[in-house]
C-alpha cells in the first residue's frame, strides 16, 4: 500500500490550517507542516497535535523555498513517503475527495501519471457568510509521486520541478478555494511587490524596481512581510501613499490589476479612513 503524506506551509493561519488538517488527517499516513515563524497560537497548537510533524523554517519571502522545505521533510523524515498531497490554508479538500486518496495512490502508482489534479470550487466569504460560490473549471496538481530532488521554483508563483515529468491527469474530485472578500487584493498586492505582478514579471514590469527603491529609501524595507506590516500600521510615507494612489489607474499591462490592488489593500481594507474623500466612491477594477 502506498504511503501518503499531506504537506502545508503556513504563517499565522491557525483557523484555516486546523480545518484542513482535521479534514485530511484520517486519510493519510503523515501530516507535515512547515511554519514560517507564526506568532499566534499556530506553533504551540500544532506542536501539541497528535500525528502532526511541525518544522519551523523562518519565512524568507520565498514561496518556492518554503514549499521545497516541506517536500524535503516529507521525503527524508520518519520513513519517507510515496505520494505527497499539498494544499494551502485556503484550500479545503472535499470529504469525498479525501476518501479517494488511497484508491488514487494505488491506481496511479501503476501508471506513468505522477501528478493528479483536483477541480477548484471557489467560495467567497463575508465574515462567516458565503456571498458567492461556484465551479472554477480549473484543475490544480495537488497530489504527486515523491521523487528525490524534486523542488519548487519561482516566486511568488511556483512551479514544481521533477526529474520525470510531470505527467499530469485530471481527477473527477475537487476542493474548496475559500477566501474572504477582498483577500485577492492583498494577494495581488503581495504578488506585485515580490514578483512584479502576473507570472513573476520582475524587471519586465516598469513599476517594479522604481517602487521597491522608493519603499527602501523611505523605510529601509525590502521584504513583503515587513511592508505589509508597515501598511497595516498606517500613516505611511506621503511619497509611498502618492505612489499607491497612482497605481489605481494602472492598466493595459500584464499584472496591472495586481498593482491596482496595492491601492485597494491599503485604502479599502487596512485604512479606509485615510482614503481621499474624492476617491471613496471610485470603482477600481
């Protein structure tokens, strides 16, 4: 029988992480969680959670590096593994999907396919109320055969690199992609700051280097986590605030929506009291 390990990376997301672990744990052999240095109750809770292997790797603003950390632990610790199942804290497998993990591992262990994709079903929440849900018609490779040396590359959008393949096939099973309303704005702002927006554009996006330079000159900050905390604190540098206001009009470039979301994150989620009165009624795409 194939040995299955469930993996996740997290940072201060205890509610979602616990929900995912409770759903998956009865159907796998191991649970491996990599924590980036949470300062809520995540570390203590998971350290005390029977059957959960917790490894702390301080967050370095690098998604691929952190995901590769859990691959290494899954493959090298406590007897290793044959198959790995992954999800982020906002990706909750259907119970019916979890019940098929063993069957899928046994079936596809005998084939060329080494990555299995599951269908995303988005759920948008306003607090605890579901305001929108629907099938995304999108499959994501969340289960794959373990191979020594496999790793992720790219930041913040990652790609799994394996020696053989990957050879991927879609399954008829799915998961919920659960987000609070407006969470995509914060994620988009993060992507713009770390990767230039879109598919890791970096220097291909003309706003990227200049904005990072302004942030560094004004604050000394070079990491997204630190900049996110800076925005949460509020009353940011007028020079940076001016840039965020300019970003609201950014358009016509790959990843431009993620630059607009820097405006929305700061003025519509973190500090609506600071939004200029003449812009409050403005719809920003």
